C-alpha cells in the first residue's frame, strides 16, 4: 500500500516536471531582434558580388526604382513620396553632414528597416521571412551605388573626408526637464514655422513646398510616429536636424544649435508622438443633462477616446494609396434621448470649398484591363488648396445586425445597406446643414442622400491648429427605416471615411477604416444583484451544513461517503 | 528518497491547476512554435470547459477508486471543517468561497463592453465553385506552340511585353549602356537564352525557362502595382496600407496559407475577393478586392505566378477525381 503510493508520487512528480517543461520551453524562444546595424562592414566589391546585387535589385527593387535606378519603375508614379532616384546620389536619411553622400551603414539601415509611411518597406531577413540576409543587403547596396558616379569619387567619401555626424557623447535619458528644454529650442529655432506649434505639419510656410525633383512635399506631422520616415526614436530624430534632409527644405541645424540642444529638441519631438489606443468598442459616456452640440464642450474631457486607423481606399477603383488622414479619434456622449459623436483628426490645411468640375471621372478607371486602377500621385488629380472640400463620414449598418454579420465595410452591398453621416466643410462654412444623411448599397453607386424631412443629424465643427474637430448629434432612435438606431446594450458597427481636400481627395479617392463598434451600456438589471446575493447565501449555507456534517461524523470512512 | 510528501488532496488540486494552465496557455504557446505564426492560437472557451470536465471526471474516478484513496482525499477537508487546523482558517474559507462564487456569478451575468467574438474560417470551401478547382495557371507551364512563338518573337526582336512594363524597358534600352537590348533580366535562365539566341540555336527547354522568366517579370510588376500596397514587397502581409485594416492582409510566407490551396482556389479568391466569400469567412471585414472588375484573366494569372515565386511556395496539386 505504502509502496504503491510512493510509486504514484514519483509519477506525479514526473508529470509536474514534464508539464512545467512544456509550459516554459516556448517562452524561452525569443524572436530574432531587428538588426538595422550590420554585423560586419560591406564585403569587398567584386564583379561577382555586383552581379549578385544586380539580380536582387532586379527582383526586389526595380519595379519601383526602375531598371535604370532612376526611380521610374512601373509602380512609381502611383506613390507619394516617389521612390528614390539613385542616379543623383542624393539621399535623405544619412548620418553625414548636409548635402554629403551617405555612409554605407546609412543605406544599410534604410534597406533593413525601410522608411515608415512610404512604399519603402523593411527588407531585414531577420524580421521578414522573405527579406534579405545581411550579405544580400550589402550586395544590393553595392549595386545601387553603381547608379551614381559620385560614389566612385574618393574626395566625396564622407568617412575619408571626416563629414560624419556622430550622436552626442552625453545623451541624458528622456525626462520632463529635457522635454521642457527641447520645447524652448523648438520655439527659438522656429521649427514651428513649418511644422506648426503642435507639430502637426501646419506651419504658415508649409504648403506647396517642392523637393529637388519638383515633386510636392508635405511637412511632416511629427506626432504620428508610424509616418516618421527616418525612424521615430530620439537618436533618429536627432540625426534628421543634425544632417538635414537632402533634396528637401529641411535644413541642418548643426551650426545653429549645439549637441545638447539638439538632443533636448529630439526628446521634445519624441514627447509629441501619439500613442494609439487599442480597443475597438467606442464606449458612450452616459450623461443626465444635455448632450454636447459643440466640439469644445467640457463634457468631452470625460469621454473615453478611441483611435481608428485608416488606410487608403484600395478596395475598389479608383484606388488611392496616398491617404492624408491615417487616424481619427472618436468620442461619444449620450443621454436617454440623444447621442453625440465627436471626431477629430489632424489636417494641416482647412479646405472649405469644392469644385466638382475638377473631380476625376471615376468611370475611366473602373474598367477591366485598365492600365492601372490606382490614381496617380501627382498628375491625375489636383492636390492644391481651394479645390476639394475636407470631409468626414461615419458609416453605420442601416439595419440592426444579427450575430456578427454586417454589411461590407466599403459602403455595404445591394443586399446590405449602410447609412452615412457625411459632414462637409464647405457646407459648414456656408452655414448650411453641414451633415447629410445618405444611404449606400455598395461602392458602385454614390451614396444617395435621404429625403429632406429625414435629415436629423446636426453637425458643428471647428478647425484650429491643424486639426478638425466635428460633432454630429442625433436622436438615439428615429422612425426612418434607413436610419441607424442606437439601442443600449447592442453593438452598433461603425466605420469611418475621410477626405483631405488639398490632398486631392474626393469620391472614392479617400481613406477609410474597417468596422469598429459603438456601445451604449444598458443599466445593470436588478436580477444580476439578486443572483449574486442568492449565490453567496447558498454557498455560505452549504459551507455551514458541511461543517455540521463534519462535526457530527466521528468515524472517518462513514463521513466521507455521507459528504 | 527524501522528497516532500504532498497528500492526495493537494496532488488532485495541483494536477487540476496544471492541466488547466497547460490547456489555457501551454497549447497556444506550443501552437506558435508549430505554426510559425506571429500570434498564438488560443483554445476556445467551450473546448477548455469540455477538457476540464473530462479532467474533473478522471480525477474523481482516481480519487474514489478505493476507500483509502477517498479517505485520504477527504481527510484535510474534514480537518479544516472541524476547525482542527485553526478556527480562523475555517472562518476565512467559509467566507471567501461564497464571496468568490458571488463574484463569479456577477462576472457572468453583468452586461459588459466586450467585442462580440466572431470565428473566422480562413479558407472556406462552401461556395468555392467546382469549375475553378481544376484550373491550372497557363503561364506556369507554357505549351510547345507558345514556346515556339516566343522564340520567333525573340529572333525578330519583337517580344510582346505587357503595356505596364514597356516604358521602363524602353528607357533602359535607350539610356542604358548594355549591348544586348534584352539583357535587363539578369537571371541565369534568361542569360542562357540570350546566349543561345545569339548563337542562333535556341533549345526548346531553354526558351521555355526564359518564357517563364518573362511571365515572372511581368507578374512581379503587376504585383508591385496592384497588390504590394497591402500584401507588401516581401509578400508578408505588411504593405503600407496594412495597418489600416483590422483584418490584416494575408502573409503569404506563413505556413498554411497559399501552399495549402490549389491554384484554382487562389484564382477564385483574386477574382471574387472579399465579397465572394461565404458568411463563415466574414466577407464584410475582408479588404480583398474583386479583381475581376479591374484586372484581366491574364494579369491575374501572372500575378499569382509571381506571388508564389516571391513567397517561395508551390500551390497544392488538385486531387484527381
């Protein structure tokens, strides 16, 4: 008996160890870290090495950068920013002085981690299965350098001529004091003249800037880290204003500011970066009084924000992969009669007029076998001020959803309609009803405005410091069968369409989100509390009964069968 | 042996907890290793419940198998209930357990803001039309007549490139410094073809391999123009537009994606897109376009050819009926 048990215990213990091992082993496997820095310098450049690079370039790079390396590949003219023209030897992201050639390690960093917010993606084989290993990256860099004769000139070599910009030796950690010092420098060095006081790229000098290639460039909104091409860490930001961004109006501040000042400035810029929320349900704040009808009402402070990421509308022709609005932030407030939803998004320029004559004829790009169903970045639509309106639309399912089934996120379909609350800046500016309620049944036909007597959404908007804030307000429920109905305790699907007029956006040339939800909490039913109290009482009574049984049974085996 | 004796009661409790942990966290962790996906595959709640019921039954059977076993299991409970450990411990258990039960009931019944869960089947076959199943990519394995025609085109310096790549090729031919106007494809099969072309003795096999290179070249260009914004340069589902879609574009380099399906299925997916999916595949969340409204059949097949090549995968062979 005793021996048996001991035998059993050994088994138990073995089982425990085996389970622990099974549990812990996957935790030990750490994914490979990103390596923007090479283990070894570029290998010796031989003909064979260049041939290797040429083949990689042909397979992976030429379709954007062109067979000649001039940035004119088949996919190039649909992209903004344009793919780099390698033949000029001008590179934006360097650790060398303004106007100098990049170091090999700079090109390695760009190829490895890509340029966020552009078509240039990371090619680090440790991060991406079909990326390039270190030797392959060096080979393609060696080949890319053959496009620009400048790289052969020893006198232009930034390393040999001592034109390298180093990070400051003394780099104090991120702190409120450092950020405050950085902010002072941001104001003193007049960074805000282009980037705007809030860093949203909305400074007075910021429209219609052109780069050395004649393409329009937009001043960076430094608060969106996913769009910062040169990297969003303080070290990366430091390099941008220490080296300048060649070919663009971004100068080097290496003479104007000392190392410590630039480091503080980098940390201030870092502090402006937005942290995205991660939830997908917009919780509606319940209020007893009136719901706010204006964007600056104090009540909004108490509502929980939800960030919504948007992508270019690439689902149906005409396709658009250069969206300007990539994130909107939503808040919602409701009482027992009305709901108000506030949408805010960064847009450095207020566009409050609309010229329909300049709209693209969408039917031209909606044909099978069209050369390309994407809209060209620069030549097909005007991207200028005072052309198209800024605009935003909230999209809901027109009918209550059953289960998880919803209309398609791009305007629904003929069998599943969506309702749009479409706010337009030009209407707001003209003092008209600024929100139009419309119904869409698929992307092929434009949304159809509902009848005048069924327009029940009130809109109010302000544009300030490079940001639109729009409030849309309506009764929770209506009589119209095409209207979304807000019922507490139900998940209401919600998606966003957005247009930046001066980015050429109108019609399906827009950015959009997939489905999120709005949710109004239903009051907790009284039955919940009854169940809780009942369960506590039952469990407590059961415990006391067990105590009695245990106390009364003096003989062991008898009690166990009773219990 | 000097090991610590933990009575029957505690070994039952520990086994229960460990098995729960193994199912709840162990299986997802192992799944990540096995599937190579960047996220774990969780075990559904109902399945966890089912497993734990089985575990409970097994533990109950083991415990009640003999009177001695039962007695050993019940002893510490009885000692606790009689207050033989300490009166405070008994009181604590008698208060804490009902409160825990109350909290569980509250948690189960109170309305919560929680995303409605939706299960999604990645590769539904419920409405995959049979006629697509047997389809073969005509550009992956060109026939003899096509290869011969291609040789004739090459000899006459009149290779028919798709319109989308013509401009880049022409600029290369005019501004580049290469002797051979076709040398812009630097791969081995193409070089061999150019060499045989120069010697005037092109072998059929060489020309076939070269024609495949041409199709891949065109397919890659079309991929870069049409698919790259979402699926990415490295077909890893990480294109510049990918972050905007809650249901992310598929990563073709993952195991269990395009290599587990037949080419005809891929063609159908590209052709009919998200709206062509059945309900179990949540078509309303899919950003996959209906490419039949924009791309020709030839373009779609060439893209599929390039996509498999970039992903370094081969399609599943259709089962013969």
